[in-house]
């Protein structure tokens, strides 16, 4: 689903319905499509002028994965969040000057709708249309997994559990794409300060990460330089991924994150 008002994007969402091709599956697809329209019409960002719901039969075999463990890192402020995020990125193999390319691209561009792909070795932009970025799509989650993730996240003291759950599902699919070393993200919503670093090991969320009241936000994915870019983009855009299990999580202080044996 995509909803817009004028030229402004208002909301978007997608999911995957797994079925046996029977009438029951068709009913479920219809009911999911209806709930997407309701979601678009009741979005806190405002009333849309245009709502488009697309229903597509998957043409590739579905990949099923477990959600990344969710580690909420208790930080005092965005400066501390950023310091810990940088340490995590470094431990994921993304050096300081390459990290800066990711922070700069998220801070510098409000128009881009998809993620920026950044070569984890030399910091160059890999996606061919930098003004557009790459939209990771064909990603869904099961009802049971959605509920379990929301329960887990709520235990971490989060009130916007749906936002976090959707971010975890997306970050999980991105982490499973070939060559992903790490992803850095925060929201463009000026009232939403949280952000995350996701690696193939975990989704590390920071209740404060972005510069105060920033209206710039987005995603930067650091990709191993030996990975063919067209395969990475094809996987992000077209490989269906169903996140249908949880693998736990915890809430930690930032000084407890880096133990003697590495990152928890
Ligand atoms: C979280 O609180 O863990 C989610 C942070 C990023 C949300 C990005 C978005 O989809 O707007
Ligand atoms: Mg958003």
C-alpha cells in the first residue's frame, strides 16, 4: 500500500500472505488489502489524496527467516547513541570514514525514498540512482511473529511497538541480503528520536540516535565490496522474505554491550 497527498508520501506498508491457493487464501488477501486501506485512511501523518493497493502473486520461492534478536541499548542521549552505534559499525567491519559516508547520506537528503547502498570498503555509493535509493520490498511477517515481536519490544519500554516491529522485519530482510555488513537507520519523523544499527547478529536499537528534531532520516546499508551490486539490489527488491519467528532480545546499558568476548 502507498498513500500520498499531493506529491507527499503519507504512508506505505506491505506484507506477505501465505496460503494454499484455496478460497480461504483469497479471503485473507482481500481482508489484508482492506486493512491496508483502513491504515492509509487513518494515518497520523494526515489524510491521503491517493491510496494504491497492489496485490501480487509471488513469482519466486519464499525465504523464511527468524527476526534478528532485538537489543535495546539504554543510552542517555543521541551523542551517546551515536558513539555506541559507531563502535558497533566498526566491529561489523565498517571503518570510521566509511561510517561517515552513511551518516552524511542520511543527514543530507530528505527526498530519497529508498536505502543508500554504500561500499563498506571505500565508501562509494553503489545504487545506480542515488536520488531514489533502493527499496527493499516483498517482505512480510506472520501474525504470530508480529505479535511476539511487539510483546518483546513492549517489554523494552517501547510505546511505538508497531514502528519498531516493522523496522525489525525490514532490517532482518536486509541483513539476509548478500554482502550486508551493517545497516544504519533513523526516522525522518522529527518527533521520533530512536534509530538502529542492524548487523547479521542483531538489531541494536537506540532510543536516541539522531540529531535533535532532525527532519532528515533514512537508511544506509554497508555492503561488502566483493558482492555483485546487481545481485544485492535484485535480492533487496525482489526476493520475497517472510519473517516468521523471533529470536529473543534484551535491554542493556551501553557499557554492558561490549563484553570481553565481543559484542553481545
Ligand atoms: C526503532 O525504534 O527501533 C525504529 C527506528 C527506525 C524507524 C524508521 C522508520 O521506519 O521510520
Ligand atoms: Mg518512516
